[in-house]
């Protein structure tokens, strides 16, 4: 049986309150995926492979290859979850939005225990 973890609001980056003095929890891998995607890859001494390279893309100028780089970074960050069988599938699609100077990233994730979960809002990517 999977454990429980607190849900993080991607906008405020804080745990979601249940309105009763506690926190909203989940049995999905959404919180772990949040940490993997928001964490900077190659920056944590305990596991240099943990995290995502989106931060490197965010510091660069938005270019034609930015969507492909973002998709690759996301796949690398999520691969350990696939390898461990925590998620059954992961799809990502990125596209440039030059009018607003940002990269739009959409994901489709299937949690092995709980079915489809939406982690698209985890990626708040704006240049």
C-alpha cells in the first residue's frame, strides 16, 4: 500500500490546507513528481541525477529548440518513476508561445496505483 504525501500548490509552492488546520494529502506520486520537476538537476549532493534541467532552459533565451530541450529535460526527470514502476506512462509536449515569451508544457501521466493524474500545473514555466 502506498504512503501518503502532502499536496503542493504549484503557484504558491506551499502545502494545500484542508481548512481544518491540517494539509491535504494524496496517495499518488504527484508530490514526488513535483519535487523531481521543480528541483534543479545536478544541484543536490545526495543524488546529482535527481531533478530537472528546466531551470537551465529558463535562464537561456527562448529559441526554436527550447520545446525539444524542455521535453527531453522532463523525460529525464521522470524516467526514474517509470523505471521503478511508480507511473505507467508519461507523455510531454512543449511549444513556444513567443507572443507571451514563454514555453507551454503539457503532460499526461498515469500513476501505477491511482490511474491518470494531471501534473501539467506543476510546470509553471515562464521566460
